[in-house]
């Protein structure tokens, strides 16, 4: 079974990488981009019997810094 975890900075947390991408897009002529938030996607190949609760525990303990990041799990 596969799980996809999307980790993003929480709203209100400055995203310097996203801002650099927005600026670069503007320099390339893509003027309609008002904002960019950059995150990461983690794909987990899980053993049979793994649950969403297991993946949530992985996120809470390692995959996301829950102080400044939020995450979404897709099984």
C-alpha cells in the first residue's frame, strides 16, 4: 500500500523558497503569479496492515515539523 504525505508551511510562516520561486517566475515573464508556497511530497511504500494512524504518527514524530508545518495524508 502506498501513502502520500504532503507537507506545507502553515499560513503565516514566511516561505523564502516560495518567494524566490515567485520572483524568478516574474523575471521569466510570468507576471500573474501573486504568491507561491513551496512544500514537499513524501511517498511511503507501506507493508500490509499499516494504517493511516501509523502514517500520522510518522508525520508527528519525523516527517513534519508540526510547529511550523501542516501535513495531509492520502492513502
